[in-house]
């Protein structure tokens, strides 16, 4: 199945493959398809245009160009395939050995390869063609003399990686011999990048052969490669354009097909392929409405009503967020907790408008300070002179531009959002650095992100976001990459901003302890749905939904000697989002599930203080 | 003003060592090329003076003149000595003609052509790559991607013939060949720029797509930056780094491309002389020029590598990428 799927999913791959098979067949059979010989000179039939007898016409000596063209293609392709296969053989052998043996031998190998690699490939081929005299043999020798090096480096790198894989380590531990391991365990795993390299080496060699033919170092006469034919045709191209046009077209389309095949294969085997396509940068802006100050009084900062996000994927529609409703007050921190894959980050990104444009379907209502934000959104957010949304991402290194000094990234936001001059922005940036607790502000200002520690980077990110003077901050796992002490400091900072600036914080986390310790309210997300929400203290003391209970029970407790506190693991695993049924998504894992839980949507049960849970069991317990 | 950093002295010492290592590797590469060429010259069938018309006495004098009567190792030392003084040898066929003469004559022309091609390639490549990357999977992307694929698949000599035919013969917009006047430079430079431009476009497109996935672009979006600022400072500046790795191979592509382009457009540059000496089978001239080209490219790639280290703040100079 894995073999046939890529062919179906990529028409480009299929087309180029079929085209190449066609060219190869013609190159093999071409000479038999015509009664003429490629070397037979007939001076009565010179320079004929393409016609019935001679489909490609004849040349200045009356030789049939049809057989000559396909014979030429055969020579060109032979050179290409031979060079590529020899490169492959040498590369696999030497690179594989160097990678497998490692140590001193590998170092020596890499040093010598580094020296050879510096020699321009094309000059080696040229020198060889001059020394040995032009010919198929010297071409192939020249091309493979240093041509195997990139392949060997590739294989060596892959072998090094594969050697660390568990299954290879296991095979070694089980006492399998090195050659067996290399052949059976490592080789199959290095094949895909090698295959791509191979597909791209063939056109390179074909190209080089034509190039050499053109500067007079091609296959010697009377044999003719495509390069030779093009060179000959070029001389007469003014009078007999087809003599140039036909071999040139064959050569170019073959090269194009090989390159397309290589590119498509590379994209296909690229591990990044599964990632969502990046958001295209299209002009257009989000309307964050101007809100008169009186309207904001007392109103919630953010309200989501029946928000749904679905992604269109090759497997079908993936419901990531299902009818989520929530509210967030100014100066409040709402924690959104759930396992990975529960849709927490998607929800955060959809509010700020950063979902991939292609393939995301968003519905529902999103009110920011009482005004509706349209979802999904386009382009850079137009936040000038308006209440602001800000978002902090999980990976502090990834969220800073690696090629811009940290301070400049803050100053830039100030210039753009508050219309400050650059000089004023710099002072203000240093100020913000102080506010987020950076000690040496000037040093940090001029440092590039990679020169800062993880905690510092995240502080810089906060400074960038504060530069926007936001009303709402969405913090997507802002402390996950940090150590515990830094975590606490960052959260203390958030709490401070909450009170001093009246900032509303949507704190997305999978860490229940953090949510318990810092959030005012908590919403528990399971499979894209909120299953329980309430004030932090209440919810953690008296969890009602079986999922929340399970989550809390799976936190290790310090007094584990007490048999009541034995560690508990939720049975089963999160559901496959493609096959959700109508009812409660947690039902299959639920210890108290009723038979009808699967089929009927569970009701919301309201408890005290805005504590709510969505569960039949909770409802029935309440009725008892 | 950049504040002093305590780590600086340690870092720069490390990079000096790396630089030293790189120089050693480069010298070793040059030595391999020189040795290879020297041995190759002995392998060439016949001997430049084996022409029967040359009398034994004259032949002996010629041998003495060129040092061919000495033992092989002395010839080798002499050859390396000459190379290190940047003397790339003489033609044994046309007496009095040396590689250095030809270089002095043709290299400035080739360098000018190469520079124009480089500028054009950067312009076209950046434009096409950026358009394609920003309109991922849109119509513009498909056209640009196809053009770029064509650009790397059509050999430069076919393009040259095509452009010459269409723009010079048929339309008469440009001179068919030659190097007189600014307008004559356009077609050769354009042809020479196509392959590097297409490669830049492909690299830049892939790199932009990669950059657009990064969180720092989302951060920049949230900042509400102006389009141009987002594009130039956040997207292009980061995407361009991966294109820099192509600068070395680009120099090679432009140089080797110049061989055929100069021949087709009759540009009096080094490349044309080089191809001519190949046609003439003037072996010593060919070998000398080849060594010159190889040395030029090796040094250029070395310089590009160093420049790359300096341009990417994440890479501590000369190769080591910080994790």
C-alpha cells in the first residue's frame, strides 16, 4: 500500500516517471524502429526536414536523425546511469564503512574527503577528458572520481544516525555481526535520501556530458551523444532549426523529468511533510474593532461561543475544537488544561488568527471586549492603536527571530504598535526588560537570541508582547521548556502583570500543578471539548468529571506510602479524533460510563461558584 | 555600541584554530589538484615535441629549455614552485604564449561578465523565489516553480543558442555576438544568470516555506508589523541564510557556464580562450588554465564559507553550528 499511495497522490511523480520510461524505451528500441543506420552516409539525402521516411529529418551527411537522436539518448543516458550507479556503489561502501567503523578511521576518511571535496567536480571531469582523451570511459571515470563523495558523506551521516536507533542497538546487543547489521538493519533505513541523491545525480551527469560535447570533449566520432547532436545542430540552426531543436528538446525534457522526479521524491520523503502547510502571507488585515471605553466596563474580555475548528487532512476532516465556549475577565488568569493533542494550542492560535489558512474551517463566535472578531483571519494582524491581543509560544528560542538582536525585536514592536521613534523605543525596551526581570538589560538588548538562556529568551518574548500593551495574553505552554525555578518566576511575573495592568491571561498548559498554583479559573479540555470548568481551588479540591478525577489521580503524590495515594494511570489512550461518536468522547475510557454515554451528548451540570461539568454520571449523582 | 562579552576571547581563539584548519585543508586541495595535473601531463599521449619535423638537437634544446630533461621529481618541484609564484605555465605549441598572458587578457572580461550574471541572478532568483514562497501552492507559485525547474534543466548552451536565435537573429534587439558596447553584454549575462537564478529561486522558496512555519514569524505577525518590515527583516533575512550556502557552487556554475557562453557569443574572455585551446589540443595551455580555474574556484569557495560564518549570528565563525 505504501508503494502505490505516493504514485496516486502525486500526478507530477507519475508523469515524470512515465515520461522517463518512455524516453528510456525509445532510447533502447529507437535504432530498431527505423530502417536506417546511424552511421550510414547518403549524400543524396542531406539536410532533409522531418518527414515520413525520416521523422526527425537528416543531417548534413544525409544520416537519419531519428536513429541518431535515440542512439544519442542511449549514450547520454548510459553515461548518466553508469556514473550515478558507480557513485552509489562507492558512496554506499565507503560512506557506510566510515560511518559504521567510526573513530579514527572515520576521522581520517573525513579529512581526506574534505580535501577532495574542495576540487570543483566539473574541473576533475575536464582534466580527465583532456588527459585520457575524450570518450565514454574517461567521462565516467572523471565523473566518478570525486562524484561519490557527496553520496558517501550522505550515507555516512545516515549510518551514524541509524546506529543510534534502538533496533540497531538491540541487534548489536543480540550479537549479530557487523556486516549483517549493516546490510539488514542500517541499509534499508538510509535508502530514501540515497534514492533522492541518485535521481538527481543522473541528470547532472547527462548535463555534464552534453556540456563537454559542446566544448569539444564529448564522445568521439562517429558516435554521437545528445550533446554531440546538439553541437552539430547548433552550427546549422539558422537554416535547419530542427537539427538543433529535436535533440535539444529530448535532452531538456529528460533533464526536467529527472529533476522533477528527484524533487517530488525528496518532498515526499521529507520528514517535515506531515506538518501543516505554512500560512501564506496574503494581504488583508484583521479588524480588531475600536472599542469605546465605556463599553469595556464590566464586560468580559474574551468570550468564545460554540467555537469549532476543523482541519481538512488527507485522512478526512479532523475536528480539533468542538463547540468550545468560555469567558475570560480582565485581570483573570484562565488555565486551559488537557493532554497533548486535546486542542489547547489550536484554540489559542485560532483566537489570535494564526491557524493555517488552507484547510482550517473555523466557526462560532469570538467576542473580544464585546466586539466580534472574525475567524479565521488573514495576514499580519492590524493592531495599530487598538486593544491588543498577544501570544507567547511554547518554545522561547523559536519565537524569537534568530538573526535580530533581542532588544531590537522589542523596540520594533514598540515602533510599530505605539508609533514611538527608534530612540524612544530603545529606552522603553530597556524599561520593559527591567519590568520582566532581566538583570543586565543593556547586555540583553544587544544579544542575539541564541546567546541567551531559555529563561531569558522567554522573558524577552514577554517583553515583546508587553510592548504591544495587550489586554489579552495567550500563553501557550510558556514555561514548559524551562526549569522549575524559572517557571515559577515567569508565572509570578504574569500574576504581577495581571494585577498591575489588568491583563487577562489565557494560560494553556498540560501541567496541572501549575494550573492549580497560579490560575484563577481552570477549563479542562478533552478531545477538543471542554468537559469541566470552574474556579481553580474548587475544581482541584472537588473534581467532578471522571476525566478530571483521573488526571488528578495520575499526579504523583509525595506521601505515596499511603495505599490510597497509589499512582493511578488513566486506562486507554486519547480517542482517534477521526472516529469520534456523538456522545462523550471520554466514554470508552470512563470507569463510570453508562451504556448511553457513547450515543447521547452529555449535559452540562452546573455546581456552585460557576463550577460546571459535562457528564451524565455527575448529573445522576446530583439527582440522587 | 556592543558591550564587552567575557566569552569573546575564548570564542575567537577557537575560531582562529578553525580558520587555520580550513586554510590547511584548502592548501591540501590545491596541492592535490596540482599533483594530479602534473601527473596527468605526463600521461598525455605523446610529447609536445615528438613531432618528427623537430630535429633531435632542437628537441634536446627544447627539453632543456622547459626542464624536461631533469628527473621527474625535480620537474615536479619546479612545477610546484612555479605555481606558488602564480606562474601557470606556457604553451608548448605556440611558442611565447603563456597561460598568464591569456589570463591577463581574458580574465577581466570574464570577471565582468560573471559579475553582471551574478547581479542578474540575485535579482531574478530573489524575485522568483520570494513570489513563489509567499504564494505557496497558488498560481504564482506554480508558474514560478515551473520556470525555476526549467531553469535548472535547460543547459546554458541551449539557452544561449535559443536567446541568440530569438533576440538577436529574429528580433534584432541585441547584437548577435561580441563585447562592444553595453548592450552586447546583456544577452551573455542574461544567459549565464539563468541557472544560478533558478537555483536561488528554488532554494529561497523552500527556505521561505520553512521560515513561515517558525514561531518567530507568528510573533512578528502578532506585533502587527508593516508588510515590508515583516518580509525583509523577518522572512527574507532568515530565508537568505540557506541561500548563502549556494554562493560557492554559484561561483562554480557561473565560471564553467562562461566557457560556453563566451564561445557562443564570441566574448573575448578567458573561457573562450580556454575552449579554443581545448579545440586546438594545446594540452599544456589547457592544463595551466585548468589549474588556474581550479585554484580560483577553491579559493572562492573558501572565502564564501568564511563569509557565511560571519553572516549568520548563530554560527560561530567558520563552521561550527551552535546547538
